[in-house]
């Protein structure tokens, strides 16, 4: 967590995906270390961010008490106001909340990365602290030329462009990042292993 008082980072778990390939809400999946995918992601962000929130879709609004336990009662939920806008809408709401709470950047992670640890996210946070006017995005050590737009820190100064992105027909965060100054940080391929389909379930139960 930042202690310099210069860069305050809001951590956001993007958990509002429809999970159509998985066939089950990924936020509720059992994590091999106990709890759920969502609770694990929250715990890791709490170790490296100044504030933490969760982005959900409108259908999940009635499930908040089930998804987020009382241990994490201080976690703010951000419910999509515009349907079918993908992670761009979650990012838009997160930046809006970050601005209101004097944060300088928003660190987003998807809920389906069960092996992404706080110490690797801290590398992104430290890099952002050095140049808080630029996007900082992860890349896998195995594919260093491909950015990971859902494991990235977005400066709140990009609030207006993000709002325009949500309203556009092309809401690709990948292409959005390519249009703006950004830095990349290499993370382990293991940390960036995601879970999209039930056939990957054995991986989750046997890997550490």
C-alpha cells in the first residue's frame, strides 16, 4: 500500500462478467485456499491498495451479501449503470469513485485470476507511483508483447476518455491503452492464468 501520500490507488475486482463459458458465476467459485474467487481477489487487493471496490453487473445487485461477507464490510460495490458495456463500464464507475475519494489511479483485476498475488500487483503499484500520469499494464513473462488490459492501473486523468469509450461502439481496453502513453510490467505466467471453462477446474484444484 502506498504510504507516500502521492499516489493513492483504488483497487477494483471486475466481477460483473456473464460467465457464459463457465456456466456459473466466477465470483462464487471455490478458491483452493478457501473462500471464493472474489474473496481471494479482494484480500490480495487490500494488501496493496488504499481502497478496494468490486464491480458487478445489475443482475448481481441482489447477491451482494452472498458475494461479499461481513469480513469485507468496508468494500464498496459498483453496479453497472449501462448494460452490455463490458469491463469499460466497470472502469468508468471505478474512476468516478476514485476521483471522489482522492485516488490518483485505479488498479483493475478480473475475478478469474486465482493465482494473482499481492506482491506482483505491488510491482504495478510501485511503477505507477514513479509515473502516475501513465497507464501501467501487466504483460506475461511468456508473451511480453501482449498487454493485459484487465490487469492494469489507469490514471484518473483518463476519466473523460474512458467515458467516451463506454459510449462508443469499440470498447476494447486493449486498443484504448495502445492510444495512450503506457508502461508494461512483466508478471509471471502463473499469476496471469485465468479460468474460463469448467474443463480448467482440475487446474484450480491441483495447482498452488
